């Protein structure tokens, strides 16, 4: 049933994409596509992520079709009832007695998703899916009784290709391969720059999720007009964010799963275990290859789908067909709730609750103040101070909420005419920005804004001894993380050092140094 649900979902995504693309409506849900309107993307914004889902669905369809081949159809008693409920008819359609209907549905869904993959025009998706299908065929060769499954696999995708070729809609997808060398050079540049981050933070990495804040410092001048949230290479990005320690944990975890899964697969002979059990291997291979040139594993839907298919495949590997019976049974692990068992149970439950509670808290915070770009959800772009404060209450670990609060307080402060009220706002603004910097020191805008706010505390008696030097430090940090991305940020830094020159006597040797800094930032802004 889990497999059937995934196949129906994959078929819907492909058919929805076909309708939207070739009707000219060109929407992903209620978001109108403004580029790549010829490419299928279903309800996804990005065709490559749609292709990632399609390749997983195709491989699952191929494995499930193979699992159904050897199942024998039982004789059914002829029902004399003429009237059957819709629920009963649907139940009978997908019952074990209706193997033929299952085969038709599975092969049809594979063809539909294959068509969706081809028309997505995703080169990475087509290459990774082709290699994964070839790998699946090789694995079937190791099982003599199941070599015929390769023919079924080949026939399914041959039908897909012939149909796409005859109606002339594959031409556009194939033409995109003409530019693969140029695009590969671009992706390689992103990866090499990301590798520089890894070299600077080798052991533990820069921190998961910090790529988008740190990359501008390393960004190539050739990409100066772009902003990057992902490196378009999940392997290098993970190494940069998690370091050697995190990368070893990742490889160890995947290797642990593959080792035990292969041992189970070699010991099985029944159709379900062999054919569904091979799917996780090829899905992991497909996503691993595709992730070399894209960021599919940063898309929650695709990551969760990959994990679900891995779970389905591993569950199938634990199924055994008992002798003299066609009933498939599952071997369970019984855990005694003694002291040791209770400790493990409480630990396991605690991890689930801790993760679930924080996931829910972040969800609640995002509903009040969105910090993650999402093109299809029409959320409020400029929430009130009260809503941002509530978001911080729900999830106080997110630096962006603090920065959004500071931005709102600055607007309120600038509208205030009373000096006492303005000073009260200034204290709140500095507190919010200091917390933002503590939570995420890699964001150059946080340092820039905090530096300006420090420079406004001119009423304090220790202004020249404490607060101006603190503002200078913030600006130096902002410049350090600014990189090649933002011309406006460099212009702001130039403005600050011009202002700072007015606090220094021209006879002081620091005066020239400060003005030179201003000039350097202005030149960088013009260059960008």
C-alpha cells in the first residue's frame, strides 16, 4: 500500500506537470513560472528537484513490477452480489488476488514518470536515472531466478522512450546536452569555491546551514551578480558545513545500512525481497550521483521520499516466504522492558519527542515570521513587531528572527520624535542585533547594522573609548564576510569610514588610513 501511494503520487506529479506545461498555464500550484516554462516540474519550482522525485518513483515502479511477476493468482469464488460498495471495489483492485491490475498500474505509473523525467529536461536526472537502472539490471544478474526481470525493466523504459521520441517532445530535452560542458564548468567553479570553505574549517566544518552566509566571502568575481543558498553539489557542501567529522559519520551511517541490507538481500530468494530490496541501493546511487551537480537532498520532500523508499526496501528484505505457505511473515525484534530495555526505550522516545517539539516550535515561528524563501506559500512578508516577538518565543535559536526584530525597531525608532523614546528603542535594537550576531556570526549584514547602531551612542561618556572602537570592529567583521556579493554593503562600509574620518583629526596618522578604507570599499562597490 505504501508503494502504491508513492506511485500514484508520482503519476499525479507527472500528469499535473504535463497539463500545466502543454496547456500554457505554466503554474506550480498558485505560483506562476517565469522561466523554464517548457520544462515539466509538477508542483516543484525547480525541474531538477522534480526530476529527483521522478527518478526515485521510476526505480520503485521497476522494483515493484518485478516483485509482482512471480506471484501466482489464486482462484476466486464468483460473487453473486451485483452491488458492491466503492470501498470494496477499490480494496479488491489492490488486493493480492488482483495481481494483473497491480502490474498494469505499476507499469503505467513507471511509463508516466519516465515521460515526466524526460520532459523535465534535467540532464542530471536523466544521467543518474540511467546509471541506476543499469545498476539494477546488474544486481538482478546475480540472482539466476530473477534475470527475466531485466527484460521487464528494459521493456518499460523502452516504451517510454519510443513514445516520447515519436511525438517529438524529447528533442528539447536532448538539445540541453549541447551545453553540458559549459554548465559543468560553472558548477565546478561553485564546488571548488565551496571546497575552499572546507579547507578553512576541516575538522568540524563551518556549521550545518551556514553555507549561504559564508560563501560570499569565497565567491568568485565571475558570479558577482548572484546569491547562493546552495553549492549545487551536496557532497562538497556537506563537507564544508560538517567537516571531516560529519562526513565520516555520514559515510559510516550509509555504509552500515548498505552492509546489512546486502547481507539480507543475498540471503533472500522470494520475489518481494529480491525486487523491492534492490530499490534502496539504486535509489541511493541515483540520488548520490544527482547530488554531485545539484542539491536534491536539501529539498525536504525528496529527502523524506528517499528515506521512505529505503525503509520500504529494508522492510521487504526482512520478509520471508515460509515453506508450504505463500504467507509472508515479518520477524520482529522483542525488547524486554527491564532496566536496560526501559533505558533504551526512554532514550529513543526522548530523542523523538525532542526532535518533534523543536520541529513544531520552528514551524510555529515560521508561520509568524517567515525566514525561509518559499515561492508557493503566500506568507506575510513584513510581519509586525508583536508577531516577530512571538516567533522568537517559539524558536529563540534562529538569528534571522532577531535581525528582523531589529529592522522593525529601527523603522519605529526613526518615526519617533522624542529623544527618550528613541534611546529606549536604541537599547532594544542593539540587544536584538547582538543576539543575532551571537547566534550567527557569519552574516555580514548583522555586523554592519550593529556597527552603525554602536556609532549612534554618542551621548555616552565612554563613546570614543568603547563604542566607536566596537563599531570599528563590527565593520571590519562585516568587510571580512562581505566577499564579492553585495555592492550596496560595500557602499555602506565606505559611508561608515567617511563618517569615521570626521571623528579623527586630519593631523592624526589614522586619518589617511580610514579614508583609504572608504575609498577601497567604494571602488569595490563600483566594480561589483
